[in-house]
């Protein structure tokens, strides 16, 4: 039922989401952009390790961050 690979994958992406959140709170736009890009790449690479339900939830969170950061440019 609970896959240790899935748990490790969720922890990995959650750590990146935490980094995005901290950077947004501190108004570090360039770092937040970089962390969001890293989260996008990591989520795509971990898709096979995550359950469909977990992937969908994490994708929604990533999309939320992307929407919040629409006006951010380098």
C-alpha cells in the first residue's frame, strides 16, 4: 500500500515546494523562479514513482505556484 519510493519522492518534491515558499515570502524572485523550475523538472522525473493521486495533488500545487509567479521575470 505505502511505497517507500513514493514517500521519498514526495519528500523530495515537498522540500523544493518549501524552498519556493520561503523564497516567495522573502521576495527572492530569482531564487523562487529557479526553485519552481527545479520543482517542475523533479516532478516530471518522479511521475512514475508517485501514485496518480499524489502526482495530481503535487501538480496542482506546482500550477498554483506558477500562476502566482506569472509576473516574475529575470
